[in-house]
C-alpha cells in the first residue's frame, strides 16, 4: 500500500510583494515611433504611462525583489519554502527554469522550482497550484511569482501593441491557514483562438533573420472574449467559492485594458463599494505580474487592506484563463 500525502486543510496568501521598474515611459515617448495620439491610446486602453525595465532590472532581479517583500510580510523563514513557481513568458532561456535561481537568491536553495507559461493568467495559475501543493502536502509554503520584461519582445513600431506592454514582478507566499483563504479555481483554455495573441516568429526563424521575435495581437476578438467570456468565468469563481458580489471588497482583473475592466464590472453587476483595480493607467500591461502589482498599488493607495475579500482573474495568450476568490494578507 502506498502512503498518501496530506497537508493543511486550508491555505491562504500570507504575504504579497511587488517590484516596479524605475523607468517611467509616458505615451509621448511611445508616439515618437508610431502614428497615433495620446488621446487615442488613453481612449483605447486607459494607459497614460508604463514602466520599462533597465538593463540591471532582469527577470531574476525583479522576481527576487518582489519575493523578498512577500517573505517579509509573511514572516516565513525562506528555508521553509518548499516550492517556487514562476509564471513568465519573458525568461528567454528554454532551460534552466528561472525559478531555480530565484530559489537560491531568496534563501530556499533546495525547494522544488519550476516555471510555468500561462501568459497573463500566470499569477492566478501559480496561486491555484500553490494552494493545491499546500493542501496536498507537497509543500508547507509556496512562493508564487508573476514576472515579465515584455519590453524585450514588444515591436515599438507596431501601432496596435507598442503602447500596451510593460515590465514588473509580483509575488505571493501561500501557506497553511485556519480558514479558507483561497477559493476553488475556475480555469481553462480556448486553443481554437491561439493565434489572436502570439509570438510573431519562432526562435529559429528569428535567429535566421537576425532579429527578436515580437508579440502580435488581434485586438477585437481579444476584447470580445475578455469582456464577456471572462465575466462568466469570474462569476463562476464567485459561485464555487460561495461568495456573493456584495460580499466582495475588491475586484482585481488582469490589467489588460480599462475598457475590458469596465465591461466585466458591468456584467458582474458589482456594487459601488467594491473597489476595482485600475493599475494599468500608470503601469501598462505586465501580463503575469499585473494582478499582484495592482493589489500592492491598491494597498498603497489605501483602497485595500488586510482581510479584504478579492476576486482575481487572469486571461491572455493561449487563450487561457483562471479566476479565484482570495483573502488579502
């Protein structure tokens, strides 16, 4: 007979941290290379400025800084971290996983460590997996990170995407709790639409042409899918968690587009008291990092506090998505 592993009955987020690159890039700088206007960019996306990483602000550096903030808030000894999960599409090495280096840098050198590629849903995927790892007994504490340097793979002459993407990192420590702190995940994919957000060339094609591959996006189908299908997934996450919209304190969707956020809020019929994350205005779209960055921005602005109930949902290339209800540390 094989013994079964058992963990904590419940798990929750014990600490959250983030890292924002130093360099602020206003729309005016983007407009130096595309034929557009500040008004058009803000109307289409809600973005006024974004953060782009400098040479020293690597995927590793940003991940470690965000992780250390989360560890400090949690009060957990880094040596107790049993697994490190890094969600990213911009660690531009096939192997080894950047998670292995993050584990060493934060003081958990023997932790299980791996990367996941779930684009803008990456942080939610990481938190969902961390919840299962803790409750299943595979790790007592898990460090889940979302990090991107999308400026590396952004075509700065593409009028449709040059203004959207940005850089940053966010992290969460997931561990045992006395009451449920993370609801069941509602996640899935629609591979029939894989082409609407994608890398323009494979790496062999890019190397042959001596150029970097870039992200491309067909905005209209993405907008329709995110605005309506994702609102349904968000409602399902509320339903399986047993939470009503009026019980929420926060709604923190992936910071993809202000119009998508507004459409989802209307479809979900969120009450006025529910604070809605709008970090995209100053940060841009940071893919896997956007949700933890938005949460820390709301905390710094006094819009979010410990114990708040938040609905989070990530969605993006694949097309993939994941939604959960969480309680803030």
